[in-house]
């Protein structure tokens, strides 16, 4: 059982079990090396894909009802 659930069993969520990668600042531009910041390339599409996955689950639940 997931320790973060805290007894919540009726709420559907989207999450990933993948371990985050450590950014390679050397492969980035000068700004990332100086400031230690790098925006993940996936940040543009991951939230919308997660929304589509959850919307698909909602549609499946509505069809079953």
C-alpha cells in the first residue's frame, strides 16, 4: 500500500513511480551552469497529458454507471 494514501480509497489520481533524474547542468547552456536552474523539457506537455488520462478515467466511470 502507498504510505501517502492516508486511508483515501475513493479518489482517482495520476502519478508516476519513476525516480526523477538529476539534471546534467554541463550539457545545458551557460545560464543553467551559473544559476543551477534548468526547466524540464517535459513541463510543457505533462500536465495536459495527465489531464487527458484522468478525463479518460472519468469517461470510463460514466459509461459504467
